[in-house]
């Protein structure tokens, strides 16, 4: 490995490190203290509610399909009544 190849990558690495430090400083500010803990818990609760909503929608759709299938089965088993004239 040549020294010039390593020296040419130093500006790219230093730019990346600067960007990572900038992001980490924002994370420290947001997560610091009780507000940060509350913020993280709110995000987790929102994610949990989103997943629960998806599960409930799937369950509702399955119940609608099941109800439709049961009604079809019940109507086919029900004896046909003749009308009186």
C-alpha cells in the first residue's frame, strides 16, 4: 500500500467524521436528560401503536371474510321454504 493512497483518503475520512460528530451532538441533545427519555418512549409508543393498528386491520379483514363464509355456509344449509299462494 502506498503512502500517497492513504494520504489522499484523509480528507474524505475527516469529512465523514465531522458529519458523524454533528449527528451525534444532536442525538446527545435530544436524548439527554428526562426529556430525551420521554422522547424515546413516545417514539417507541408510536411505533407500537402503528404495529398494533396494522394487526387489528388484518384481524378485522379476516373476521369479515370469515363472517361472509359462514353466512354462505348457513344459507346453503338452511332449508328452503316454499311460499304459499
